[in-house]
């Protein structure tokens, strides 16, 4: 790939590496998790996407032009975790001997440098691959620029952007301007979500077209659009990636400054020794250090030896159980096993009503089985009958002496209950293990698999799709279902083997896990199963009473305002408060308009009657819509 430029969004990589890995430490206690992740990801990236020209781009210290444009830009972001901050300098130190040029340009963001280099590369006829998890960079995609996400294995070319976002790359800026960017604290149009933005862009062609036709867009969101018209040009400017940065002091030319270099073995050896990277040291001595990474990579399906020394390299070997002989074989295996990982596939996430589609089992890392029970699609192969299978498995499922493991087994207990089976013998749950020893990290299985095993699991959306095209799991073909479901049980077992030692090494955590979390899970499931008694008739009566009171409050508000208005419209309320009634402005929104939020209403209600009426109306409306109207609809028996 001599004519390719490979760019890494280094600032994005930092956070992803930090959050993906456990709290690794050097022998002297220095945090090294993000450092491990960065080294692994950069080495693997060069192996998967060999390119003649490469660069790792980081945000420079200090403010950028966007901060000058909008002081609230990124103001809501939490400060960098202390342990990650300690690793920034060592990470920069490690990137260069890995053969990567580093770029940090003051006054702009890493995204802007990447955008500028991509444009320069295209002008030279080069292709550019950008490794990032940042959706903003989708605006750069064209026939010469592609995005890749090494955490999800996602690749976004022009067709990929359209499939993911619903708009072509040349409309990403318009799309993001309308919906806003909560991560960077860039407001969009209030209450305008992706569906509304896509509808507007489809009707009017562009953001400019939407703005020109704002007068014709009805409803509350149309009002919000008109309120945001003055802000949207600035929002668009904040979201637009700059592609004409002055890089003269940093890059002579792509060909001269961004050539990928071989790894500097001596510099890396010194770095690995200082920070206790034992496995990488060993690999460095055994393998070539010429820019090709060692085989242990963070996102390798075989596992990440660098992050978890000693973890075996395992590929999943899974069996589809469709005969009684196969089922009996697996029943013998689980009956004799010291611990069995069990999981269910279902028709929905609603535990009280979901129906079982299949069961997966694993008793050994790397091996598993899926028992399909209720898949239904044209041409589906014959499956074992669900009720007969459950009856044959009952003696094991309900035996408290047969140890079982799972990920959030409280849900699976409900699913078995839905079919008359009382799952017993639960001795471990990886969800609870993660809660106990890493409460600040995500606890979903996919994230934990990456964090602890370096393993990228099969995403649910790859199996069932999403949005309007999503199918129920019972529509998934058996072979595909087997790979997904059996992997769940297998990875749960591997996670247990990796995470339980973290719990057991601390007596306090062990007590919390064994004496509090596990027993409480059983109690909570019973409480959920028993449910809460609801008096539907009384709630219905209260709902009618609240409705009558809301009508009274509306009439009071109309009288106080001197005319009818939409009590749910911030724009109309603002016009009445600050235009017609000349009430004092307490604070303003990001667009500069006087705010009418809850805090403002409470302050104004101290001295003025209309805000007080509106506050009561909002409270009553919330009570009615959330409780008296909604609770009766949640009754399932």
C-alpha cells in the first residue's frame, strides 16, 4: 500500500485504551493499562493496514479556535482521569520507537490535522485510512478516505456512512448540526433526534434548505427549529472539521515527514523494562522488530497476551445441538462439570414476557453448545421441542448442587420461570463480579471481553440488525445463532476465570460478592417475579382527576397571560414572560434566548403567578403521563 496514508486519532485512542483495559500496573505501582492498549493497537494497526505513510495525531495542550468561538465548547466533559493523565507522556515516548511520527498542532484539534492531511493526500492521489471512533470524522469520507474502528472492526466508506447514519458523508455536518453533539457540548435543535433530522434533510436537501423552510415546519420541534436559527450557523462551524490547517512547522510534506519507520528495538526494550511489559519484552527478543507487530494484539480474536499474561490463545469451537444424542452428551458433560456457564436467547429483553428461543452451555474455555428450541423462519432445520428439552434438563437446571455461572443470570432465571423451570445452583455471575471490583467501568459482556480478554465478540446488531430492519432472534439462521449464542456462554466462562481472582484477592470484595451481591440477586428476582400490586381502578380515577386539574390550570394560565398559548412551548412561554409581561430574565440558553427551564420557573414563581401555575401544570402533567396513565399499561398479569 505504497500510495496510502494511515492516520490515527491518538486522542481518541488514549481514552479507548484506558477504558478498554483493566487497571494494569508496573512493578512499582505506576498505571500502565492505557500504555499497553496504545502499544497493542498501534502495532496491530500497522499489521492489518500496511501503509507507506503513517502518523499518530494527538490534541495539543491549550485552547483551540473553537473555544474562542464558543466558550462552552466541551465544557461539560469530565476532566481526564488522574491515572490516564500520568500515562500521556509515556505513551508519547512509546509511539515514536514504534515507528509512528507524532503530530500535535496548537490552536486546532487532532480532527482538524487529520482532515487537512486527508485533503493533502487526496490532492496527491493517495488513499487515506483514518483509525478513529469519532463520528464527526465521517464528514471526511469520500472515494479516497475511509474510516476504521479497531474496537468494533467497523469500516466506513461512503456506502458505510450512508448505511450507518442515513445520510451521505457530504451531509454529515448538516445532520450533526441539527441533532447537536452532547459529547462536545454543541447544542442542536431541541428535541430534534436522528429521525427528525433525516426527515428534514430528505425533504429540504441540506441544512440551508431546512433553515430556509423553517417557517413551514410545524409542531413543537418546528418551533424549536425556528428558535435555533440564529445558533445553527455557529453550530455548523463548530462541527465542521478544518481541512486547511497551517502545518508548515510540522510537516514538510507527507512523503518527507510521515514515512513509516521500523520499530526501534533498543528504545522499546528500555521502555518495556521500565514499565514491566514482560510479555512484550519476551516477544521483542524472540521476534522481528522491523515495524511488524508481534502477534498478540488487543483486538485479536485469539486474545491479548500483552494485557493478560498467561492467557491461552483460544478459538471458539461450538456445536449446534439438534438431536437427542447430542443433548444427552451435553447433559452428561454439564452434570459432571465443576461449573457450567449457561445463557438463554429470547424473543425480547422484557423478562416477564420474553419466550425462550434457545439455550447455550459451556464447561470449558473455547468450547460451547447452542440448543435451538424455537427458531422460526422459512426452511428452518428441525429443532428439538422446547418443552421436552426443558423437561429432560429439569433435574440439572433445578439442582442446587450443580454449580452454574452466567452474565446477569437474574434475567435468565425469569426466562426459565416463564417456562415453568426454577433455575437453581447459581454460584457465580460475571456481571456482579465486575460490579464488585471495577464498579467504575462498563459491565456489558462485549466491553468486558475486550477489556479483560482482548476479544472482540460478535455484536448483536450484526446478527439481528437494528432499527426498522431488526429481526427477532427466532428469525436468525441456526448456524449464525450458534456462533453468537455459544460464544456468549464461552466468553462468560473465560471472563469468570479472569475476573474472579481480582475479587478473591481482597477479603472485603469477596465478602461483598459472596455474602451480599449473589444472595441479593436471588432475592431481587423473587421480588420482581412477585411484582407490585396495582389498583388499576384507583389509578384510572386519579388520572381523570389530574386531567381535570390540568384543564383548570390551563385556563388560569390563559387568564394570567391574557390569551391562549401552548404551555409546552418554551418559545411561546418566553414571548409571554419577557415580551408581553416584561418579567426579568434570569439566565439565557446557548443560543442567547431567555431561558424558561425549571430553575428559571422556580425563581420567577417566588414573585409572579403565571410561572407558579406553569410549575404546577408541569408537575401534574408529569405525574399523569408517567404514573397514573402508564402504570396500568405495565400490568402483565
